[in-house]
C-alpha cells in the first residue's frame, strides 16, 4: 500500500499543490480523524497539517483492520499491528504522536506461542499438540468415553484452582480411544496457567535412550528435563521393549525424583497390575519381579486411574 508521499508523487507538476489540499481535506474529513478533532478541539490546523502522514497511515490501517484478511495476509506495514494515535501536551501545546499496537489476532498468536514454548514433546506427533481444542467437541466426540473426559476436566479444574496436584493420572484403555489427545489437552490447558510440560512416546524414547548412552551429556540433560518439568506424560507405557538399564537407571531415576514433588501422567493399554508384570520382565534378564514391583511403587500410589472407553478412532 502506498504512503502519502507516494500518492503525492503520482500527482505531479503544477497540480500538486491543489491535489495536496484535496488530500488534506479528504484525510481531515475521515470519520476517525473527525472524532480525534472533536475529542481534542485545541488541536491546531498547523499541528494537523504537520501530521498528515500519521493521520493518513492511521486511517489506512484502520480500514485494513475493518476488513481484516487474517493475520498471515495482514497488509499493514507491521504485520499484526496497526497505527494508534495519542495526543500529548508539550510546552503548552497539543502534539500528535503515533505508535504501533498489536491487534487481537496478533495477541492471540503470541499467547499461543507462549503456550507452545512451555511444552516439549519427544516422538509425539506435533499435530496432537497443535490442534485447536474445544471442550464441547471433546465431550461430543464419543459419548462412551464421556465419564473419562469429565474426570480429566475435573483434574484440570482442580489444578487451575489450587495449583499442581500431588497425584497424576493413569489413562487406561483400548487402542485409539483418545488417551493421548486427552493428555495433550491437559498439557495445553495447564500451559495456559504457566506450567511447563513434557510428553514422551515411550516405545521410541526407550530405543533412543539406548543410543544416548554414548552421549552422556545429552542423556543427562534429557533426564533432568523430565525430572524437573511441572507435568510429565509417559505416552503408551507398556508398548516399549524395556531393558534393565533403562528401567532401573533412567525411568527409575526420573520417577524416584518426581514422586511427592510433581505429578506424572501415563497412557497405556495395560492395567496397572499388567504394567507391573511388563516392567518385571526384560529380554536381557528375564523376569525380575522385585524390580518391577519397586518401579510400580513409584507409579501406582501417585496416580488416579481413569478408564477410557470408546471406539478406535484410528480407523
């Protein structure tokens, strides 16, 4: 969009003075400018004339915003922002000032970026974290799981009202019933409250940890992140091929640090008792019931179990 200088240059030659006056009259008669002069009747014509460029930019961007094409297609000079005017007294005279203010779409975009920055995911499809969330739609999506959804909603409300809870949640249910989606929703809602969160897809994480053994610093940083994040979700626990070292020195270390400090969450196709059996067995050492039980003592007392029923939405 042309500036007022570009407009005047196009007018050319001997006619420029008359066109300048016409443009000045047009700008000063714009409804937004008339409102400004009515609000500040002490504004002199000299001050208005001296700030024609500011007034022109103000009017132009106001019209853009009235017919907003969306944030990505914003035609204003500074995307997502528009010109605002203020009138200040300087040495006894009123002076017009302009500044750029973010529009509501830009503010919403910045809020979404702040929320996203609080959430880290390991091997979880980012689309699950970036989808729009609507409480009513979540409830209607599958009536069979409505009881589970309400329990998750209640947990979120309690955390918003009184801060992080001591216990997390254990979402148990068949394939494709939306357990991961509900946990991503929980992360998103509590990130709005300023809490940090990490969600980890267990099968891929366990395999990656085995390769991290050669990179001690990366492994330490990853474990520390999971120990200290406000909300930690182990997604699809029980589907991984757990080795004794990962079980005892990685998962065990993380859970030992978090119990009684910060809540940990899980999604699984297993019941808690079946998860205990799964964690007792490794391909290397076979069944070690004591070690599985020790790990479950860091899981079971610190979660509330929610049964998520419904149809498999993965088709």
